[in-house]
C-alpha cells in the first residue's frame, strides 16, 4: 500500500474512460453487508450511464499507484434515476436545488484514513459550485436481525450525523438488485439522508 494516494475528479463524458475501474470497485465493495449486491459489469454500465450523460456530474476516484481503491459520485437530483427523484417529487420539494450523492466505496484496507470525509467535502464543494444547497443520499434498509449481518457490524449512521446529515424516514424509495444467492432481483427499501449546506 502506497502512502501517496492520488485523487482524480471526472465529470460527464470523461467518466466513460474510467467506467470499468469504477464498476469493478462498486461490485467488489457492494458485495459486503448491508448491500449484498451480486453485480455485473452490464448492470454497472447501465446504472452509471446517467453520470456519463450528465455534464454536471462528479466522480472522485482514489488511486494507489495503478490501482483504483476508492470512488465517490454525485449529480444533480434532477438528472438522477427516476427512483431517486420520485420521493422528492411526491413531497413537493424543488429538485433544482438538490445534489444527489450516489455512493462512496472504499476497499477495506483503505478505510479509517479520512477518505470518507474527503469524499463528502469534494461532493459538497461540487454542489456549491453548481448553486445547489441541499445534499441527499440514500442507504439501504435491512432488518437488524438479518442472519447475514456480520457480528460486530457498525453502520455509518454516526459518521453521517457527524457530517451534518439527518435521516428522513418520510423520504424513501425502492431499488431492485440481485442479492448474493438470489436468482431473481428483489426490491430493496432505501431511506434518504439530507444536509442543508451552510453559506460559505
């Protein structure tokens, strides 16, 4: 593991040049609890196309030499998948002021080094540069008694709250993917977290 990690920021069509690295990282990390995602490169290409198509998107990659070890994404909510937009539309919220944070994924050996904080800062700065003042992301809802949950698992709720994000139980959506061991996709409930960005 190198001590010199390099950040790379891409937007819109430039993301296509790193599609395979981003897709493979998402597949690897999201196999873990609580997502248990049985991803394929074809699924990833379809999902990530919205970021490639949106000139106002942002992907932040972290490189350890030639190895992509972390990634974080965002794009204006108005340009996100319909499943993500729908609960805000139903609530009558103005999509034009919201930045949607897609994911932050890090390989296990790179966690606890401040990269998660850096990911939030990069995305929040990007939101401000677009004139967006409300940041939103969603997290999967799993039964806390699910037998697949690893012993001693600690979620990210405290970290997100420390960053100023609050869980919004009234804002939730459903997204379908193939769980590990499933033969057909199933719908998963996702609940949103929001932060009003302070004035700079």
